[in-house]
């Protein structure tokens, strides 16, 4: 009697891809890869190459090595713009994530059971509306609301404030005003994602906590927040990247002013490109900003993987 040794699982031959699978790769991966190569990778490579040159956008670039990056390290305007980006991370990531999670729980746990899903969906759509509005339209509307003769100052005058601030024209008020607009724009994004995440939470977890006498906020803190951790990571990552890249709201509302009060790296790069025609230096600013975004994305993904035990 002969005994045949079983082949180890790891030594088994991996089946080759079927023809349908190969066709799927060709149909779906190659077009996306070609678009990524043409629209992102090649332009980024060109931007990095230009960052090592001195160029006005006309004629031939002149290679200067690391001169633009050495200048950037000592550029107070760049670091001031980067500091404003940190404030915008608070306005676009931290505050909207916290408020969005709380409001999503209110809509999901309180409004929907008592007033119906249609009411909750209507309110959810209202919070999400700023996301679908064109940024230019929203920015122009807010510039009308916040100008010295706009709706906000008219209401303040009715309440007895004789000299209300110039919200977008005063360097002390411009940054908080833009931050307020950014919170308004971003709050619906996280809210929609969080409500979708709450739909997958096992209702028995809330029921068990409620039977133990836990109040709503206790259940929110100990059940809802931990169970929606993957959605929180996604929202924080995407909104942080958006805050670092923010351009259109600043361009429409203040154009980086007054002075340098609301300048951000993306707008600073733009002004070097098209304002002072220092294309090489603008490319260096854009390259550093891209690298910062990549590093933050990697950190977020690693933290999320460790928290999920991957």
C-alpha cells in the first residue's frame, strides 16, 4: 500500500487568469491607468522638472537646481500660507466631521424614527446642498452676504451695532469669515457618509445599551462613534486633503487678502505662476504641497489599518 503525501496548500498551482478576467483588466484598468498617467502622473513629473528651473513661462527654462527650494524654506509668505492651511483643516475637516457625525446621529436616531425617513432625507439633502452648488456661485453669494452692506451687517445694525465689521475686507475678520463659509460648505459631506455608516450598525448594540439604562448621548459616544470609525477616517482624510488644496473659495471670496490674511499654498503657487511669472518657484510650491498631501495620506491609511488590525 502506497501513501501519497499531500501537496502543501502553498505549493498548489495558482490558476491562470481566464480570458474574461484578462478582458476585464483591459477594459477597466487600462483606461483608468492611461487617464491617471496622462492627467496626473505626467503633469506632476513636468511640474517637478520645472521646479528646478527659473522660468517666466516664455522662452526656455534655465536650470537652477535646488535654488527654488532653498528660497522656499526661508519664504515667510509660504509659511504664513501654510499656517492658514492648518486653520482651514480645522474648518474643513475637524469641525465638519464632529458636527456632521453628531447631526447624522440626530437625524438617524431621533428624526427618522419620530418624523419619518422622508423628513430625515429632506434634512440630509438640505445639509448636503452646499456640496452640489458650484463653488463660484456659493462664493459670490457669501461675498454679498458678508460685504459691508450685506445681510449680516444689516441684521447687526438692526440689533444696535453701529459699526459692524468688514468681514472679508478686514485682516482680523477675513480668515474666520472664510473658515465659517468652509464649514458651511463641508458639513453635509461627512453627514451623508456617516448616515450611510450608521445604517450598517447592528441595532442590537443600541438596544442592549438602552436596556442597560444608557442615555442617548452615552450610546452615541460608546456605540455610534466606535462603530463608524472607518467612515470617520475616510472623511478626515479626504477633507484634510481638500483643505490643503483649497483654492476656489479663497480665490472667489478674498483672493488671498486682505494683504496676506487668507493666502494658502495653492493660491500662493497660482500667484507665482500667473501673477509674478515665477513659474519655477510656483512649481516648487506646488511640488512641496503635493508631497505633504501624499505623506499625510500615507499616515492616515497606516493609522486606519492599525486601528482595524490589518
